[in-house]
C-alpha cells in the first residue's frame, strides 16, 4: 500500500457558490480555522504530524508563505512541507505528495489541506519594462484563465465542445446526465443530510473576515441550482453551433477540505474510531490528453492508475469524478464500457461546485464514505485539470 487514511480522518466545508457565504474569507486563514477545529473535534494533536502539504490555485494576500503560514495558524508551527498548485487535480496531487514522502521515509503522519476562493479573484499587473512605453500586462486571474488556455488557445468550455464533437455527445445526453446527477445529489440531502454529515459539519459557523466573531451559519452547500427538464429544454449552447449549455457545466465556488494520511495501517487505526474499516491508498495515475481536449484526460490517468495497481476496471466498485462538464462522465463511461448512471452517487462537482484545490479531496472523501456504506471494496476517483491533464487515485476500504 502507498499509504493509509484513518477512517473519518478527513473533512470538508460546504461549498458556497462564488460571491456567496465565504466570499469575504481569506482562503488560507479559513482553511487553518477549519482544520484547527476539525482536529480538535477528533482529539488529534496537530503537533503529532511530521509532514504537511497545502494546495491552492488562486492566490490570496501573502499566499507566498503558503503551507508554513497555514500550519502555524492551525497550531503546528514546527510543521513544514510544500505548497502545491495543479489546478483542478490539486487534491489528488496533495495525496500523492504525502504518499511519496512516506515512501522515502520522510514522514509517518501527514496532513493535507486544499483550499481556494474563486470569489473576488486577484487582478494582477506584471511589469514589462521592454514593452511599448514600459506598459505592463494585466490579468484577471480567475476569469482570464477560465477563458484562455495559453497552449490550446481556447476557453475551458471549448475543450468540452471538442470532446463532445469527437465523441458525438449531444446536448440531450448532457442534460439527461445533469438531471440524474441532481437526483443523486438529493440522496445526499436525505435524512437531514445524513450522508454529508458523515464528513461535514451539520451547521458551520461562518466567521467574520478577522476571524474574531461569527457572522452567521451555513447548513450544507450554498448556491446549488436545481435543474428541471423544462428549464434545461430552454437553454441554448454557450457556443454557436455547439452542444454545451450553462447547465452542462459546474459553477465556481469557495471552500476547503482536509485529510490525514499515515505510513502504516496501525497508525491509521489509532486515529480512526474503534471498529472502523481500513482505508488504503492503492495507486495513483496521471495523464494528458491532446491539446484542447481536457475532459477526456481522466481516461488516460485512470488507465495508468489501474496498471499501477495491477487491477482492471471490473474490480472497481465505486466511481467518483471531478466533472466540470457533463461531457466528462459521458466520455469516460464510453471509454471503459460503463453506465454513467452508476457513477457519482450522492453528488459530484458538476452539482456542488468547484473551489479547485478542495474539489478532488471532497470527491475522494465521499467515495470513501460510499465504499464504507457498501461494506467495502475498491473506489476510483478521477478528474481533469487545466492544461488537458488529469489525475486518478484508487482506494480500497475494508
């Protein structure tokens, strides 16, 4: 095994649509605030960790200091490690980084945290003394990068259109998937959010910007837009002559998630509730697709993860994905001969939103919980990322 995850040794905030409940919170400070509370709830001393990694994709004020600042704020000033950015794949990359550190004997107990705030994204000015009149270059970090891949020379939505054309995926099929994913998400809300509260606080106190008092509370994800067949029928594709509508893609969000990994099963067992199942990380995989075909990249990452684990797709019981576009799941299911209806039980980023560095971690967490409910088995999480890349991870529960 590459590493172990203590059962319930993970958490996620609700995800709030950008400009929502978390828009005023500094992402690094909020991540430390939540992690400190979650570790205290589990009676885990932050001083016992010997490695940490922090993931972000959208800069915040003084995020130059990254991981060392976050660990100092959460009460572990001795703790160091890297700050990692791999766009939407950051969550899985954090796990792989911790597992790699353990493989070389550099760590026994690791904490990884992914956090981003897409709200109020930074506006950056890059000096260019050699430019005409010394005029520099300005960038809206969030919107400009959503709309222009400097290598593929297209927007994110164009990569979905490219895959849809190549695979013959229609708007109707995309909308059918969206409606099904909405139904799956509703199952996570049943019984007063019984599934989500396995890893998420039932009510999260939202602090003020200075983290000195509570501004309010949020119960579950904020800004999930309910879909209905009649609403979807009236939507037109974003691109003229295309197939992807606004309903067929996720929304930017704010939030954070964390996870503990250990080098041994024994240590993971010590940090988990009595009688909890073992959670083992089996393999990782990465892949890159042809230029401008980002949503298909998880196919190659999954093939590599399966090869590294020495198993076949038929050995996987639970499938979870970061699906920024409905096209992602359709293309993936076709490649492996799967029914996309069987993927993403209880929700996915297509529905609950996408705060980048935290997205994959939440997906993996939900996958672990679903595996536990099934009595164990192997789960696959996969997701694409900017630059036509992707990562995948295989986990066994029980």
